[in-house]
């Protein structure tokens, strides 16, 4: 009887708890749903001159039709803010160095970094150079964003992220949009960390070992070498590598002429490789007014369409990756550290006083010191307040640039001449543009400001006190690498080397590994009668050309040292592999874990942890060691270690042991997809497991890798957080419709059906069709009404 009573009490308590949980879940759901964007019916906007129609298609892509450009951009600002306001606000805060105001003390160092890199200052300087039309577009766009902010505050439609962090967004300004543009330049256009590491390596290892960490070692520059050796800037011990852009930021693009296509007109494909997150870095839109009809993607917070097509032309980009950031070794005046030696005299630097507001605390005093070359970065990055030598940074993006002006003209162009003219205003970051037109033209241009140096080639920091090491201009626009209608019938880039030895100007010596480009070219060269489906299939190609180049020799090294035959089954498995990075095979797991270990085994113990993390291009360096080692060429690193065979074998043993520890000893049960899993993490998900569960799509096993055309770069934990942030294919036979994937989806609102509805599509290569002719079936129509 007592037992029964106890069970009744337990059941009663559990029932109450369950009821509370149900109420809590229902309440949370109602709370989250209350801020979902209004996408049907009508809303009145005071900024509009006339009504604007917004139709979201079945994938959440807004199609905006207005009777003027002014209303078009106002509506674009409003609609972007409906879906992505928190993302937009976070982006402008990060780029401006103002995260601490809403996050707290944890973001102070990040804010110092971005204040020093001066993105907002550069945006303000750029604004003055824009023409009246571009300034109008920025103003109209800001008016639309601010209409939504006002509406959301009044009607309690601000998304849950603002409530979680306890703040409301400020008014949007034209400078905010330009600052986000500058942030994307930062994300795509940096080489300063490589220069700092090389400087450190020269002092730490001497020339023999240091030069093997270069792709091409600079010769005949004794003053540069002397400055690097005699005036060391401390690099190790303080640096936070997490602030660096992902080294795999790049892309694939290609364009095929009608001579090689089934239709007789060009095909174009583009897939920019950036961080994979929720929401996507890209926002897909279609904009139509009497002056333009353009579709594609743009960064949330910016007007226009940066990648896409209109009724006559299509275009896409990859990152050129030129050397556009130079470090100067500056000598500060010990009596006044805002003065620096230049041509035998102390020269006064500019000082910007920028106190950092911190949520719940007092302001943090902070100053940015700017020399004739650019901001001093050592004191914020390497804590060098009292050092006798400091780094300053000169960077093309810190000058006034006019990218938005270029975008607006690109959107309205109808042929290559007009498009190329528009590109003249696209200064930073330097990008490989591919182009196709309905008139049959295909073209390419490596576009952007690329500096010409008075001395040196940008591979090492240079003396800051001598005038001979400044810049003397940029590569002339008409001499930038350009190709129009080549005899090969196609043009492709994948961050690979785009010039040969005959090109008269220095761009960089640090190109991406060539495997993606080689595979794209291999497929396009081998086929004719190509179709849009062939373009989609190539974007999803998982063929591993890295293994094709090295695997046979690497297995030879293992067989040579595996004297007891311990690894014969794994060797056989790799020997029989078809060299495709399929998620269901074991071989890609073994191979990529092995490749990841190569630089770790050879270099990691030789460098401080933060310096090793800062080292970009570990894959390029490993490639070079493998090629040299298997050619029996001298190498101080390999000789010290014991030779290429021992290095490759030891790396293999560590990789296999790591796999066995995680997945068991039976190699027949190993699968690449059990380790290699796609993630789209929300920026707030790291705060708690609960938020991660609520906000992040579930990880999905996938194939591909960082060196396949289907780019899927992964960290040490196997999580794929970098790859094709957008996939785009255009058939110039019919530009009224094109083909897209935006992972994980269009919306930034967790309760939207478009929040992560494209994750499966991203994995499987299922493209959705976007039209620009108004033929939208089962759309959601919202009329933005003028007063």
C-alpha cells in the first residue's frame, strides 16, 4: 500500500514536470515564432515612393520588383533585414571592432584587432570617392533596413538573438554596408601572417631551413635579409591564430564556350569557398526595376548583386590571392613611440583614439597608431609595446576603393566591354572574374589593385626607414591577366597560378595547391557537347588528384619500413582505392589523416604552438618536401629527420593509430563519412550545448575534401566547416532561369522552413531553379505599400 502511494506521488511529480516541460516547449516555440518575418499580405513602408512586390519562391529566394531603382534598393534593405538582421548587425560590429559592446570582455582583443586593421576607417575614406548614384543606392538601402528595424522594435519582431544578448540594433548607415564590404576584403585578401612567420623563421632557423618554408626564396635582396635578421620583431608567445581568415578561402569557377557545349552557347559555373555557417554568408535575391533585371547573391548588409547574372550576361569569381599586404619593420623613437625613423629623421605617425565600450564594464582605452605605410600591428597582435622594432602593414584595402560602384555597373552590363569597364572600379580584394554573354563571348580577368614595389617582391617584411621599399603604384589595369575567347574553348580558375614566367609583374608566389584546377581542366578538356548537368556534376566531383600524384610513392615508403607486414591490409586497401573521396570508403579517411600528419610530424615540434597555427600553406610545404624528397634533392628538414621515407612512414603510423583509437582496429569498417561530417554552426551555438542543439543543423556525413572540386575542408575533429558556400550554374541559352544551392538555406530565422532546408541538397548536389521572368509557382507574395 505504501509502495503504491509512493508510485502515485512519483507519477504525480513526473506528470507535473512533464506538463511544465510541455508548456516550456510550447512557450519557447511561440516566442521564437513571434519574430518570424511577414512574407504574405502587405506592409506599409514610409520610405517608398510607390508599391513594391516581393515574392519569395519555394526556396525562400525573394524576387523584388519595383518601379524605380530607389524603391528597389529600399525594398532590398528591408527584405534582407527581415531574414538576416542579426547577421548583418553582428557583421558590422565585428568589422568595426564593436563586439564588446554586446558580448562583453571576451571580445575586447578581437575588437582591438579590427580597430587596428582599420576596416571602418577605410570604409569612411572610401565613401567620399563614390559617385552620386552609388551614394544614393547606399542611402536607399539604409532607409529600407531602418524601416525594418523601426517596424521590428515597434511590433516586437526583433529576432531572438537580440533578446539573448540583451540589446537592440542601432540605425543602419551607408558606412555600415561599406564596412562589411571591407571585412570581406579582409577575409579574402591577406598575407601579413605569412610574412610575419617567415621573419620569425629566419631568426629562429637561419637561412638554410627557413628558405624551405618559402615556395620561392627571394634572392639578391641583402638589405631586406639584413633588416629581418638584425631587427627581429617578436612573433611567438602572444598571437591568437583564431582571428586569422580560413586559409582555404578560395573558389572554383569556369566558363565554357559554345564550341564545346551541346547548345552552342556558353555555360558558366561558380562556387565560392568560404566558411559554412548558419545563416549562410550569402543571401540570394532577384532584383528587377525598369533599369535592371539581375539575380544572384550578395553579402547580407550590402545592396546589389555581387555574383550572378542578368538577362544578357553571367559572371563568377575566385580569389586571386595576390600579395597586397606588406609588413614594414619600423623603428620607434624610444622617447616618443608615436614617431618612427624614416630616411634618418623621426616622423610623426597619426594616432586615432578609439576607446572600446565593454558591456557591463568601463571603457577600455585604445589607440591605433598609423605610420606612412599603415597601422602598427605588433602591439595588438604580438604585445610589443616596448620593443625596438615593430611591424606596420600597408594594404590595398585600407585605401579608398569603389567596389560597390563596380557591382552596380556589373549588374546592368550587357556585354564584355561594359562589364570590363565596370571592373575598373573593383579594387579589393583582387578576384578572378569569369564571364559569359549570350552573344557567345567568354572572358576572364584577374582584377583588382596589385602593388608594384620599388624593391623586393613582397615575400619578407622590409625596412620601414628607407624610401626605396615603398610602393610605386599598381599593375596597370590594361595589363592585368586577361583572356577573351581562348582557342581551348574554356577558362577555369581555382586559386591556382594564373600567370607564367613571362608575365612582367609580381602577383604572388603562394598560389593554392593545383589539384582542383587540374581536375576541372581535365574534365573540360576531355569532353564536348557539355550541358548544364555536366557543370553541376563537375562541381560535385570528388576525384582526388593529390593521391594520384603521391600515393604510389608514399605507399612505397611504408612498404619499405613495414618489415613485419603489420600494415599489409591497409596498404592493399589504399592500393585498390579508386582515388575518389567517397564518404562510404575507408581509403579517403586513411589518406587524409595521413596527409594531415605530414606537416605535424616534420614541423610542429620545431615551432611554438601559436606560430605553427599561424603557418599557412602547410599542404603546399608538404607537397614541396614530398617532391624534393622523392627526387633525392637536398633538404635540411628531411635530412635532420632521417629522410623522406622515415617521415612518410612515421606520419602513416600516427594516422593509423589515431583512426584505430577512434573507429576500432578493423579497417573494413572504417568510413570517410564517419569522420568527415558537414556542419553549419550558428555564431551563438558555442555558448552552450542547448543553443547548439537548437540552432545548428545536425552534422551529415559527406565526401570530398579540401583538395577535390567538391570542396569540403575539415578541421582536426573532422568537422567540415568550409566549402562551397554557394553553387551556381548558368546556361546562356536561357538566362531566364539558373541553378543554385545556398547551404544551409536562405533564412536566418530558426523557425523558418528555409533555415536549413538546403543541407541535404548541398550534400547530394540537388540544385534549385531560380527564374527572373516572373514565372514563380506557389510563391509567397508580400506587397510593400507606399504611404
